[in-house]
């Protein structure tokens, strides 16, 4: 095949938000929609499983200590029982 008859290949980059193969961080629903192919996607954050609507909400979560969260205290109490 000559150079003029070859199909042009496009290079794409894909982020797998539903797997633990790499850290992608907290993401809003809109950010997930941008990186998802198709209309069927899980709107839950790949890091924590919650649904974030704004970047400010994510910044608030990232500013909290894990040990101060209700979920951590409940898990600790359950483990110690």
C-alpha cells in the first residue's frame, strides 16, 4: 500500500474510571460524562463511590481527615465490638 491509500489512524487516550488500575481522583458527574463513551455510565465517583455534583464538594471532601468521617468512626466502632 502506498502512503496515499493507507487509512489515517487516530490516537486516543482512555481513562478507565470504574477500575483500580490507576488513580484518577474524585470526579463530578459532568467530568465522568466527558470521559465516558456512550450514554450508560455509573455517576458514582471512582474514588469514594459518592455522587459529586460540584468541584467545591470534592474540595471539601479532600480537605477532611478520613479519621474524622462518620464512616470511619462507624467502621472502627464495629471492628472493635
